[in-house]
C-alpha cells in the first residue's frame, strides 16, 4: 500500500496518509475540517533491492587464490633480519678476472 501526500488549499496543512490504491482520495482536512484537500503527485520511492543475488559478484563463486611457490606466503622472506642491519662485516668480494686480450 502506498503513502500519499496531501495538502489543504485553505490552511496549507500538509500530511501523509498510508492508504490502499483502491481508496478514494481524502477530501476533508483533519486540521481545519474543510473540504479543500489535494493529493500531491509524488516522484515515488526508488526501487530497493534487499538480500543477495542482485549483483554480478553474488553469482560468482571463485575459489580462493593459491599462493605461488609451494604454498609459501609472499611476505615469508620479510622478518626481523630485514628490519635490523647486520653488524657483521660484509664478505670480501673476489677481484674481477682480467679481460682476455683481444686479437684483431
């Protein structure tokens, strides 16, 4: 059942009335008791969807994504070791081998 809006053209009283679509429009103002009511034309309520099944995401049941690399988490390498720099000296790097002489 819809809610209708009414306004009295004599006293200006505005109100809403919940009534069946089959009911006759009201004529008598509840405030001034004169027969000057006019039913207003409303824009109506928007369409409201409640519950599931209305969105494209409700129809897709994807399995959860598996992590690559044998089930290891991508953040598994991050830990306390990366948070603190090591106090041990870095290992000496080997000297680069001399380049072979080119023969032209």
